[in-house]
C-alpha cells in the first residue's frame, strides 16, 4: 500500500511533518544533503553533485530500509529562467531534477517508481511547486524513457557543449560563471580538453495542470527510444 511517511516526533501544529512517500518495502525519504552529495559524487556518471546554491531537496531511495539511490531537486542552471519556460513562474514555484542515481539490480522499474513517489511527496510537502523540469542526457541513452513512464510532457531536444578534462565533464556555461572554481580549471586546461556536443531532451511534469497552458515551449511527441 502506498502512503506518506511522517516524522515520528509530534508537531505543535497537528499533523507530524511529512518526510517521504512509498510502500513499506520501497520508498523515498528526505536525507541529509551531505549524504546525498557524497553518494552522487561516488556513483553518478557526472561525478558531480548538485551545488549548494541550486540544491533544495535531497531524497534517499530505500529498498527494504536499505539506501539504494538518491534524487536531488533544485534550481535550473539559470534559476531565474523559469518564467521564460512557463509564463509568470516565480523562482520558488518550480524545481529541476538535477541528479538521480539508483543502484543496479534492485527490482523492477526503480527509476520510474522513485520519480513517481518523489512527485507525490513534493506535491504534498511543497504545495508551492507548480512544475518540475528535467533533462535526459544523451550519455544516459534511452532519450528519457523514465520520464515518459512517469507521464512527463516532452518539449524537444537541444545540443549543449561540454568539455571533458581529466575524466570529468563540464558544461560550457561554467566559462561564464565567476562563482565556480571549475571555471578556472577549465580555462587553464582548455587546450587539453575534449569538446563534446551532447543532445539533451527536455521534460516537464506539471503538478498544477493550469500551468501547462502558460508554457511558452511547444510540446512534442515523445522521441523513440531505439530508432
């Protein structure tokens, strides 16, 4: 049975704090940022966790109480760009799924279940969030099949420039971000960096369906996974 997970501590305001959602043997629950960050750094293909400035919600994915994965929700790379995507959106009214990692061989469809459960949780815990964006990276393959399984709407693809240095991959936007230390590493070693153009597929889930009418992007049919 699917259900919300609440903090065991009593609340002065009535209902205890909601901290997760799922079933007894598979669920998502908020965890400390440092734990989420360390797991992503160790296991995610990017080898980079979500930055403190962008990071808002860290969810652990649990299978029979064992921590098997992490979802990190936060802002887009340009946080204030939200109203260029959905008209009138304020910076505290949307999220982006920035990082997701789940261990192998942990049952059927763990990615789509985890995302689906996290959306249920966010909708209850953070009612101000009206929509959630995520990008399927070409490096992952599948063109975003997990988002299609969760009924996200698809809004096309674009190519982004990345630079690979010492086995790590950096988005080209780092060169214009004065607050990132990686900018200076990239500038120092750019002559040795490998330039890559990768496709990214944009998906949006409207938690408030009224916001879909305000979307400034053109919805498109799902891309085929294996054409």
